[in-house]
């Protein structure tokens, strides 16, 4: 069964560097690594909303939640049953 590993943190904290270091190690251990980047499918809409003068924190949080849901539905759920897949 596929597994999900989250590298979470603010911009500039080393998530991409950690990913670059971990990916070859995980691949050598027999895992297929599939990177997911957030925001995903709603990135353009989220970035446009963040520039809005009428921005609301709750609405922004809901946009990010919807984006993650779409990303998982598109990329993760179809492959959950595959062995040795890491997202």
C-alpha cells in the first residue's frame, strides 16, 4: 500500500533540500517517490485570492483545503493500492 510522507514548514526551511536528499535514498530502498506540491490544482486561484483586498482568512483556509482535496483525489487516491509508492 502507498504511503504519504509530508515535509511541512514555512518557505525557506529546507523542505526542498530535504526532498532532494531523501529521494535517492528512498528510491535505492525500492520506493517510487511521487512529489506533490501544494498549492496544487487551485494554485492560480489561491494566489489571485491572496492578492485580493477583500481577503478573508476563513475563505483562504477553505481554498487551501479544497486544493488539497483535489490534489489527493487526482494524484493519491488512484494509486493508494500500489506497493512501494511514496507521496
